[in-house]
């Protein structure tokens, strides 16, 4: 990489599922990287770390990467802060790209501040947009539980890191036949220097698509009154082909796993349709779902804040309304077309 081209390159940290497939957030970052690198005359560089991940390079090229930096080693099989930082930080210090894009995921939120500290990079988290204005990189991020929007410019030259929220940017379209240059990165991390290790991973059994990738979400709140009533949402979600989510109170009460939580301390989602059942709509919850295209609110309280952002509101008993909705969806799907 030449000194002339390096400062114009935009890097993307690849988020993947144990080397098997690239996660959606990576495609979103690649799309943003294409726009930023193209404006500066640079390249899109995807940094992929893991074990047995060689098969990802082709997919990354199809989705916009010009170069793939492939760090493939057993010590990187499971994500750990020490190992990933030990590999990624020297790469960035040598290449000196203009910008590193990372997803605001479990990996990104953990790794980004460590990389920033090691490299002296400027960092902006929870970005909803990253643009170039008058030659400067400017990030947009929600603040005050999305009651305001801040625009932040990096104060100095050098490496910049933008940690981008999932589901706020369009993914890069696939271009069949497009390829990327692949560069094998030597990995010299001493396993003994890795101070943590993954003992076990217990994936939650979900019969539907992940929340962050769902086009339709049915979410429940305190108004469900107990864990057993989430079965109503499961029925509606099954009929719609939707994912089931939750506001924070059911998670705090142990009704559903933390993986269900949508909001400031949970996931940020951006579905086409969001059905909020028994959710009052506190700002902390709105921070994670207000980007939905259509919001349907079901609540007994006509003054619930959720109605202020809802596209459609149903004031009534969710225990009566949700089964009726489920039955109506099933009838429509069973009806002959035409």
C-alpha cells in the first residue's frame, strides 16, 4: 500500500458468524465504505479475522471490497479482545487508512475503544451516518435517547474510527463476478498472551429470523403481565413470519432472555413493520425501534407515549386484539389468490 493511497482508503471490520457467513452489518458498512472511499479516490479494504474464514473473501468482493486482509489462525477462532486487538492494531498502524468502520455489535462495541487507545485514533460511537463534508469526515449520532441529533467532526488527521449502528444504512448490493484482492495476514499472537477465553457459547433457540435482520417484529412489554403471555406474540409472529422482541421490563423481570430486548440498552432495529403490544413507549425503548417504517401500537392507555410515534394505534385489550390479528392474518394467507 503506497503512502499516497493509504490515507484515502476506508477499512471495514468484517463481522461474521464463526467464519460461516458474513453478517448483515458488514454489508451495510461496505456500502458506506464504497461511498466514502469513492469520494476520496481510495479503496474499500475489508479486514477479516477468524479461523477457517478463507471462504468469506469471495462474498466480500461481490459486495464491494477492493481488498480483503485475511487473518486466519486458530487463536482467532473465537472473538477475544486481546487477540483481535493484537492483530488489527498493527495492521492499521502500518496501513494508516483514513477511516475504520465497525458495527455497533458485541464485537464492535468491545473492540473499538481498545483499538482507539492502542493507535491513538479518534472515535465516534453509535453513528447513524458518516459523510465527507469540505474534506472532513463528519459523523451523525443520536443523543439524549434520540431526542436530539449530534453532528461530530474528527478534530485531527490520522486514523478515525466510526462505530455504526446496525440497520441504519443500506447494504451494499451484490455485483456478481466482482472480485477482491486477497492478502494473507501473518498472525503471530502468542495464545498465552490472550487473557480471556471463550468457555462455551449457548445460542438462543429462535424459530424466527434474528431481530436485527427481521422485516417484521412483534414486541411485548409490561402489559403482557407475565412470561406465559409471550405465547400470544409467538403465534402472531409465526403467522406473519416475524421475529419476537421485547421492551426492557420483561427482560428485567426474567420473562424473556436479554437477546429479546430492543432499546437503548438492547438492540437497534429497523423493520418495515413493528407491532408494539403492551409497550408504553419510554424514550429508552423508542431509541431502539423508532426507525421502523410502520409502527402499530396496541395499548389500553390512550395516553401512552408509543401512540405519539405510531403509524396506527389500537386502544384496547391486547389479550383480545392480538388473537384476532393472528386469526385475520391466517385467513388472509389461506385465502385463494386472485
